[in-house]
């Protein structure tokens, strides 16, 4: 995929606060790309620099090979959809969408055709004469998206666009955004603190922390093979264990001595040396629970524990299990078709197990954190 939007060593500070610290990213044409991270990580500042609302202290921003770093917002091939919609309350839906085209003094027929096509795309044609106050939150957001897209920007920036919506409406709007992106093919840059939104919408995600990029990858790779404990915990839940490499096996596996849990076998995820301190990660849903020890011939890692707490979530149940000094979270799907399902009670002894392929060694500089 060719680089279309390039952020080249961009930094931005506000007084003594470094909001964006030497960030370099490249986004392909037509890609759905998310900037993901907690509040204060720099993702919104980075988006505002792409939009032209903030100027970088250093670095460049290019779109389609053109350096837009010094261009004002109105001269950039970029439009923004804001969290609060920013619709004109005195204009109806049709007029809100037409506003940008009218300001650009486009011909009347071009405006009429462009607005009508865009309202059809976001399925709001029948609401064209309504004022924003007469619309639901999801409808207002679709008007804002239509207004941003009608000018055919090369890049659409979406700044926490679903944060004001309730859970079911957010889920619905995510599907709407996926459909719109597939139909228009515009490059989307999506800013969010919600990992579920980023995972479901994006081709790739840049996870940010304290002004820097921790990892850029596909949603699947971020979840299955995080490179740091920050990414592992921000993208889903994880159990962490610190241990020492004691035995190396073929095909990239390593045995790690973990106090109280024996020597689990896991993928080494890179170069590991003997007696090195490592941090292991296992996702809660990768851990199986049984009342008896699993057969050792299955090459599983197994250890005993006592159920301390149980939380029922409808589709799944989470167990907090004590094993020596460790507090381990396991998650079981609730399905009548799941084989070997157990339903342990608080205080009951269980066996926890996971396959070596489900354990990960994180990058070594995180081992002491």
C-alpha cells in the first residue's frame, strides 16, 4: 500500500507538556486508520495538526505528496467530523450538508446533485427538511459525516465521533461507518479511546501513550501479539507473569520459570537469552478451567488454583483465581455447545491451563515494569 498521508517526525508541546513526541506514521490511500489511546496520549493533538487547527513545533505533514504543514485548514484536502456534531441549528439537514459547497460557490446543479447523493448514502433523504433538533443522536452524526464528505476530501478525520451516543447506537453507527467507508473509499483517520471501536473499524491502529506511538499494526496482531505490556492491557485484558528463561526448545519456544507456577512453555517472540528476566502475557479467554489436571501429553501449561471471585456477564463469566501469590483472570464463554464446560463455585479448587501458542513474551524492556 502506497503512503498517502505521511506524518514525518512531528512534535508539539504546550508549555512544558510534550503532547506529541517525534511521531512518524504513514497511512495508505483509502485506509481506515485509528489513533487509539487514553486521554492525554496525544491522539487528538495529532488529529488537530492534520486538520490544521494546530501547527507542529517540528516535523512535516504530507497528503498525496503535498506538504500541507503550513496550510490553513480551509486550504487542506481534509475535513473533520467532531464529537459534538457542530451542525447549524437554524438550517435543515439538506442546508447543513450543502453549506460547504455553497461556501465554495459551486454551481447550483452540482450542489443539488452532490447533497442528494450524500443524503442517500447516509440514508437521510426522507429527513432532508428536518432541523437538527428533530433528529436522534445517530442521525445528527450521519448529517455531520455527509457534510464532511460532500466536498470530497482526500482525508476524513473523525474525532471521537461516537462518544456522545449510547452503547447500542454506537454499535449501529460503527456498522454504518464501515459501510460508508467501503462505498466512498476516502481515507479515514479515526481518533478514539475505545479499543472496541478501533478494532471493529480499522485496517490498522496506532496505539499511542504519552505522546509517542507504542505499536502500529492490524487489530488482530495488536491483540494476539502486542509488543508491550501497555498495548496488551489497553487492547483487551491480560494476565502477566514475570519469570526467568530456563530452557529453549525448537520452533521458537522457551520455558520460563515463574515462582509458584512452575515452568510454562511459551512462544519466545524474538531473541531470548538464558537466565534472562521475561514478562509473559496470557489472555483470560485463552485459559481453560477443569476440575482435573489436563493430560500432560497435550503439551499444555497447567497449574492449580482456588476460585476467589466470579462475575457473570451474560455471554461469558469471569473468574478470579488465586494460585500462590498470583491472581489470575480466566474467562469462559457461556454456551450449551462448549465442550467440557464447568461452573466452579467460590472457594473451589480448579486446574487452569493454556497452550504454549497462547502465551506471549513481551518486549524485554517491559519486564521490570
